[in-house]
């Protein structure tokens, strides 16, 4: 990924592939086991891979039969990373406006066009501590949880360990509309500040009030993957279907004051996966 591919998960579609240390951007690197590059069909769709992400969570259709055990609830796992993507990677009921007019750029919250001028004013004059995020932007936040006994930190290296190279990973996702309004949600309420619950690292809380999360099987995301270049990793996703407004000053201070994840820049997005053969069916 351009900066931190982002999700990092267990094995390949059917064969476990150890997760190795990340590069300087936190991009997941599978072990060098001599596997050939992803096979592609005549239509340019990779073959032999498990379900891909991001997807339209408003559509439950999928034809990818590859299956893996769903991860436990986040409360039963260790938080290993928090990071953001500018524009929503997923498409959902509350974030369905193509950014830049195409799915390549991700999606905007539906309320974007209704923001007041005051909500869009940048109090930092474009010089905020968190690069790539400004008032009026849509962001998708990912809380990454691992089955490994680790401490939260930057990138993939914090989600694995020498004794736990193939963790089960889960991502909790919330799409936010960033606004210049301190009465909006405070990002620190969802951050990590050393909080432990039942011996596990946990965020202060996870967002509520934005609909029941859509839970499904998928992959890692980030701009380095496409429908022709698929991710081999398996991820359990939990994506909330509606946007919520979050205070710009709170997320900017999260970067300015330092955080254990080293987050000071928002990541790019992976183009939406739309081919049915690359999507898992969503069952309730």
C-alpha cells in the first residue's frame, strides 16, 4: 500500500501463508514461498483467491466459495492498530457518493453536500498535524484486532509476533464525516490510551448508533491491490452502514499529541471490488 496497506490477515485462500514483517509503510508481505503471481482471466480478474475487499455492503451477493472461520468478536481479541483512509473504501447506504465521480476514488458520506460553511472551515489553514484530512472530508477508520498476544503499535509488525505469524484478524470499520465542530463526536473516545479489558488491549470504545455492522469475509485493502492483483490474506470485516460526524480538532490532536500507531497521515483507498466471483456471499 502507498502507506500502510492496512489489513493484515491470516493465510491464503486455502493454504496458510506466514505474515512477515512490514515494510516502512506497513504493507503486508507474505513469505517468499515461490508462489507464482496471481493468475488472471481474460477479463483481468485474478483467479484462485479468496473474497476481496472493499465492497458494496448494501449488496449481499457473492460467488466466491472460499471460506475461512470468522474471527471472534473484537472484545475477545487484542487491538493492534488504528488507521484511517481518506474517502470511504467501502460503499454503503450512508456513503454512496463516488469521490471524483468514480469508484476508483472511494466514496463520500451522503451528508457531504449539506455541510455548512462553518463546518468546512479549516482552523489550521491547511497546516494540520494529521496530513490528508481536512474539514469536509470523508474518512474510513479501521480498528484492527489480532488473535496474537501483542501490544498495539504501527503497521503489520504490531499484529504479528515470532510465535504468532498467522493470526486471525478482524477489522471494525466506521465511516466519518470530518467537521469543524467540537460538538461532533470526539475521536479520542475511540482511540487507544492504554485501555485493557479482560487482559486484552482495547480502544476506549467503538462507535455506536450508526446501524448494525455488516459482517463478512474479505481481504486486505489499500491502493496496491485491484481486481487483477488480489490480496491473498483473509480478514473478517465488520462495517457500520451509516456515517457519523467527527470533530476535526479531535482527530488532528490525536496526531499532534502522538499516538502509539505513529499515525500522522491518512491512507489512500483500494478500488471497489464488484465482480461477483471476488465477493463472498453475506449471510445473516
